[in-house]
């Protein structure tokens, strides 16, 4: 399954030690809605990637936000929260 992910420059990190996040979208209309909420994202690149490539590229402490600002929004916690390595 293909996912559209905002380029790595969209990673966010809160100075209060919150984990990094990566945002992905399953449909282009969800990208449009996210840009309406975050106009600065319009300048970012959108990459069409396979879901397994996105998962393989996540850092250990990085969470995945899927389809933010949509009815299908989901937050996948970082691997560090459920993998005991």
C-alpha cells in the first residue's frame, strides 16, 4: 500500500522532550486538509512511498501520524514505547 509522506523536513520535535514525529497520508485529499490547518506545509515536498519503506525509516523514538486532521487520523506510537530492546 502506498503512503504519501511529508518530507523529513516536516519532522517535529518539541523542546520539552517530546518524541519526533513523521506525518503520512493515505490520500491526497488528506494532504490538502492538513495544508489548510498548516499553511506552512505547502512549501514542503510530498513523497509517494510504500508503507514498509516509511516504517523501516522510522527512528526508534519517532512516532507516526497518519492522516492528521481527517476522520481517519491515527497516531502510531514510537517503537521505543512497545519494543524492549
